[in-house]
C-alpha cells in the first residue's frame, strides 16, 4: 500500500481527531464518556506507520450507493464532494445508518439488523483475508469514531461553530442508537 500522507499530515490528522473527541467529551452527556474513552485509547492504532490512510467517503449512506436491482451488486458510489484522506474505517459507520431509520423521536433498526451486520462483517473479513488483532481493533475504533463525528455534532465538526448535539436535538436519537449499541 502507498503512503498517502507525510508524518506531518498524519500528526495534524491525529490532532484533529483528538480535538473532535475532546469537543464531544466536553459536550455530550456522561453516558457517552466510556465509549469516547474507548475510542481515544484506540486512536494510536489508526496512526501506526503500517495502517492505511485512504480516501474516505464522508457521506456513505444508502442514497449514495447505487445497486443493481437484479443482482444486488453495487454499481457505483456517488457524491464524493466531501471525500477526505483519513485512516481506514472512519467511513464504515455508514453501515449502521443503512440498517435502520430515524423517526422524529427514535431510531428503528431493521428487524434483521444483527444478522445483516454479521453477514457484512463476515464477508468483509473473508474478502480482506488475514488481519492482525491490532488491525481489526483499529477498524472498529475508526468506525466508532466516524459514527461520533457524523452523528455527534449539529454540523460537521470542521465547520465554524460546530457544537456537540444536545439531548433535545432530533438527531440525538441517531447518536444514541448507533454509538451506544
């Protein structure tokens, strides 16, 4: 795999992810702190020299994934406008959003979401082949970080005046359902 970033860029990106976690830790209710601490402790796994920095789709949701209705195969992924180079896995949280739907007051998972999630991960690891425990842990840390980054703020955390969600925000149901699962 090619190295897409210099040590300086990797250090800057690590600082950005830490800043995002700090904002969330300072703004979200106490029940989120153990999961945020888990991500914070795993963050160094995402910045190992042998862990890939890749182009991440920043809005990997069902409306941006085109599927062949006959075969079920993916035919394309669109809306790469906000793509960014980041550690592998930080966009995999989109899987969770595909497995449910938000109503005005709660998050509802598909009745077979556990089966579908298991099928995804089994297929993923079968196709990828052998991965070390550190790599598997890094993918999970990246996925959870991506969920917090996507669902934990009132707008993307890179935008001016972005703030962690408050419990009365309608999107809070997504954050709770996806990050505390």
